[in-house]
C-alpha cells in the first residue's frame, strides 16, 4: 500500500508541473495541464474507447475464467 500511495502521490505532484524526461527542471504550471486536457479533442474519444474496452473485456474475461473453472 505504501508503494501504491507514493506512486499515486508522485503522479499527482507531476500533473501540476511541466515534465520532460530530457530536462531536469520541472517548472510548476498549476492547473494548465488539466485545462489543456479538457480542451483536447482526443480526450473525449479516449474516455469512450476506455469505457468500451472495459465493458467488453471484463465480462469476456469473467466468462472465460468461469468456463475454465467448470
């Protein structure tokens, strides 16, 4: 649990910074990343794709697991 909380906390911290793997400086940008995310046209599509994938893969995986168990 400690490693999960630390990873989620660090990801939340990084979401408020402009992060580049090649540059050591990570300037604080506040909510600008979230504002750009909401305005991005691809964001809505990615949410829909995630929901469709989840709605298809979870029942299929459960059914397959049940068939194997039987």
